């Protein structure tokens, strides 16, 4: 069984090359890599892959830009293996990533999602410690010294309080991704929406503490680039309102309450308020304050 690795690409070509090299450096060959270029305006990307000469690596270029959600859909539609990864185009697999997650799947075949251990790097590739990742890894992520299966309302409530998963590092069962699908209205929180939909359908998650992935956090990321303008939080409020109803319909009261409160999302908005106050951006101030303090209303 091979791991189906997809890289939906729109970004820095040099970081993409680093990502590809990290996959090629895996200690086992049970993988295939497909880069899906979302019509990025740089001809050197196609030239790089034309010269790569590695039969394990496939390069596909969309005729026109599809956007984040539809490019994810295209990646999943091309998958042929049981296990799928949507690898970020600036993230790095450590050499034993594939071996670690495939071993975890063999030991825990019931898992629909696998979260391996992650360390965070900055734009320069050096390991960094950030407040958001300290909270994720030390406060909100469940403790695990050995692989640990999580499922049901407890898992959903935990993630709706604080999304401690690292999307580009996750391994999914292909049929679970296809069944859940991606939501059109939430391009910057669709990862959480997909994860919650899989969990709501009964899919367990396996937490593997061994660190084998490097997640790059820097200001150029899509979420960082838009959160200051408040756009992210408008989508988050709408999603959490829907998630609260979804959890309530399952009888998962604690998870519904966690969605309504979405405490870490509110806290994130509060941390951005000083920046926009200095910039005297009154519209964004109102949006962030509303997200931080207003109660979540049921969706129409």
C-alpha cells in the first residue's frame, strides 16, 4: 500500500521544491506524489518538474485557477490509494513521516484520520516556538505518550473549543474525505469542517506523538494574510453556528456548547484587536469585537 501525497500548489516555488525534496528523502518508497499547480503564474515551476526525472512524482497544472476548495477537490478526485495526504506547498516531511504513518495505519486500521507529531518552523526553515503553537501543543491537544485513538463527542468538543490539528500533516482515509466533501462557504476553516464531518459520521482519529513533520508558520500563509482584515472570522462565526446545530442534532450537547462558545477563536480575534486599533481600522475593529464578544446565533 502506498501513501497518496498531493500538494495543491499556489505559493513560493523555492519552498515547493523544498517540500518535494522532503518527500523524495523518505526512508521508505511506499508513496506517490502529485503536485497540482493551480495555474500559478511562474513558468519555472513546470520547468522544474519536467527536469525532475522521478517516476514517483507527477506534476499537473490546472488550465485556470480553481481556488483553494476546488483544487482540494481535484486532488481528492485523483487519489487512487486508501490513504491520502494534502501536503502544504511550503511544509516539510521529516524522513520517517511515511514510515511512521503507514505503521500507525497498520496498527490502528480503524482510524479515519492520523495526526502525527509536528514541530513548527518559520519562513527561514528554523524551528520556532510561537504562542499559538504552544497553546495548541501544550494546552489544548490531548496528551499522548503512545498512539492514542480518539472519537465521538469528546473529540468533536475538543476540536470545536480549539482546533489543535495540523491540516497539512494529516493522513485521511480516502473514502472518508469523499463522503464528507469540502464546504464551499468556508475556504479558511474548511479543514476543521471536514474533520468534524468525519468525526460526526463515526470516524476515529489516531494521535501519534512521534514528531515526523515540520509545519511552516509565517505571515504569508492564507489564513495569516486575511485574518487581520476580519474575513476569516466572518466565516468562522457562520461555521460555528452551523456546527452547533450539527452537534445538537447528534445529541452531543457538550460539543454543541463548544461550537457556540468557540473560545480560542474568540481569543484569537482579541489578540488582533491592538494591531487594528493602532491602524485605526474601525470597520475591522467592529468585526473583531463582534466575533470576540457576541453570542453565536443559529444559522438562518
